[in-house]
C-alpha cells in the first residue's frame, strides 16, 4: 500500500493537444508505445483521448514512463493488422501535491 493523500490533493493539472502517430498494431494483440509529450513528469496521472474511432483499436493504461514521455497500450481486436492514423490526441494530466501527505492507519509509506 502506498501513501494516501488528503482530499483535494491535485497540485497542478493541465490539458494539451498533441499529434501522435502510433505504429501499426498486429492482429489480436496489444502494443505498448511511447510518445514525446513535453511537460509530463513521472508521477503525473494522465487521461488520453483519441480524436476519432479506429475500428478495433483501444487505448489503455496511459502513464508517464519518463520525463516528457507518454506510454500507452494500444489493443487491436481484429483479425488483421491496424495502423492507427496520425492525429491530434487530447491529454489531461494531474500532478499530485505530495508536500503534506496524510498516512492513514494501516497504510505503509513507500
């Protein structure tokens, strides 16, 4: 268990629009891909929205894997490879305020 923070623990948040060009995803599989998104920091929470629907493609587990680096998993649930188009994605990020964490009883601080 990690440190739990008080309610209202968002230190900063922002929204950006960036053009991403995912690589082709093989049939009936997932592919984790990384993209440069300036300003992201490790520890940020991210929500990613693709601008259009690409048949068979899903996006899951968005996270910041390194400074300025967004990592998302693309799933292809079709019988053939799918190459998602290059397009503008919307990214909403939240940066926790960890200056004054509240450790709840029974929680283990890591």
